[in-house]
C-alpha cells in the first residue's frame, strides 16, 4: 500500500496496536518518534501520547527525550 493511501490512524487503533506490541498498564516506555512516520493521525499528534497514557494507566511511566541538539537557542552552558 502506498504511503499516501494508508488508512487514517485513530486513538483506538493506536491503543490496540500498543497492546498487541505487549505494552501493558504499569509499564515504563521511552518515546522517541517521528510522528509523520506513523501516518495521518485523526485529531493530530497528541493522540499518540493520549493512547500511550491510556494503555500505561496511572501506574505507568511515559518518558520522552529532551534534546538541545540543533536548538535555535544554542547549547546550554557547560557545568564544570
């Protein structure tokens, strides 16, 4: 199937797919994603985070990368 002909991605589909991958309530997940690679997401990219949080539940942990690489504000000061 061509990339531009992929079906839209919904929160329920993401939730089901995450469960099929073995993600369960209480897990710890590190997210680093190029959201465009997922495809067209109904209601926007925040749905990916919402689906993950729903599957992880209140006891789960969602970690995300925070990087200064290529930051328009420059590198943070060096700590010696």
